[in-house]
C-alpha cells in the first residue's frame, strides 16, 4: 500500500457495481435503523417519519458533496463513484445522532458537511498519518460520527427533542436540551462533546491492547510475499484481477516464506505488480517487524 518512501500507492479499482450494491444495501438498512429506533409507529409515528426523511436528505447531500468536493480537490481527476458511495455513508453516519430532532434544511447541511469531512479525513488518515484503511471506515464512521454528535448540539429543535421524550419536561428549562441555533444554552452541545470523548476513550482502552497484542505477535497483517502475491491467490486460490498476475518469483517467495508445499499458483511471468503500476516490490519502510506471518488480516 506504501512505497519505500512511505508514500501511498494508488490501488486498482474494484468492482463498482458490487460496491454500489453493498452501499445500497446499507443505505436501505439505515432507514430501519434510524426510523426503527422510534420503537413505535402509533405513539411515535411523526418521529419515525422525520427520522426517515432526514436520513434520506442527509445521505443524498453527503454523496453529492463528497463527489463534487473530491473532484474539486483534485483537478483533472475523473469523477470517482467510490467517493460518492462513501460520501453517502458519511451522510448517513452524520445524521444518525440527530435524525429525529432536526429540520429538513438542517439535515441537508449536516449531510453535505459530512460528505466533505469524509474526503478531508480520508486524505488526512492516508497521506498524513500513513494509515491504510481499506474501506475508509475511520473517516466515514469515526470522523463523521463525531461530527454528527456535535451537529446535534447546534441543530436540535426544542419541540422535536420534546417529541422523543416526555420526561424532558422535568428539566424545566428547554434551553438545556435545545440546539445552540434554537436558543440553547450549550448544555446539549457540551453533553454530546463529552459523549464523543468517552466513546473514543472507551474504545481505545478496550480495543487498543488487543491490536497491540496482534502486532507484537506478528498477526496484524500478512507477510510481504503474501501481500505481493495477493490474498486472493495466496489464500483462496483465485485472482481478483485476471489482467494482473504476480510473477513466478513472487509466488516462489511466498511459498518459501509461508512454508507451503504443493503446486505453484497460476502466474504469468510477463506481467508483475510493479510493471502493472500497482506499486513497488520493495517493502514499506518501518514495517519489517510487522510482516512476519501469513495470516489473513491485512491493511491492503
């Protein structure tokens, strides 16, 4: 994923129809998730309806915002459907916290900003932090999820918040649970900010040691040879890209390193990953200690 200078290497395109299908399945499921959280159509029908409408609006502007912003950010680059698909998911994530308590115009803005934030976060994690996130899950879920919580503190309408909980009357002062743009006193914004921090700390404390253990054991990613050969070929006996094959030497290196026996994978020695423009055969700097086994957990 990175060359010897630690610069990201562009990966070849995957199946756009399958990527769209996966996004569409998530998209449809999100309506059940957001609207279904109302738990009742009889007592909370309006809440469920509002959540569904805002979910649709935010996802639409998220996809469009990411598509246009990505093209504007990289002049001369072709329109990238994958940025639109992930932007749509970013819009869905961004609106999840506030879908029943914001107006439609606010949902449009939240989705648009979520899509743009996804593009910026994706560039930041890959090019600045050197983190290879195959699905851009961190930019989509962590960055835009954090933004969605903060946006609730600004856009939550007092009457809509009251719709989802009659117990709020006990607070006495509506400003305590209203968005800043609706004469809120900032308590809701502060509460959501604290919630975001607690989530980050909780996940880091409980999942951080697990990944640290995987890295120390050499299980965090696959070996260099398996990476060059490709997991499809090295572990599953097939090739995801029929037009690109690793050469015979790469296959032999993998067999030697992994200690495998048996027939060599099918290969065409005239076309290697390097000359196909996928990347350098040199191992990425700084990862020698991480790439020791043939396990299937990979950042590629």
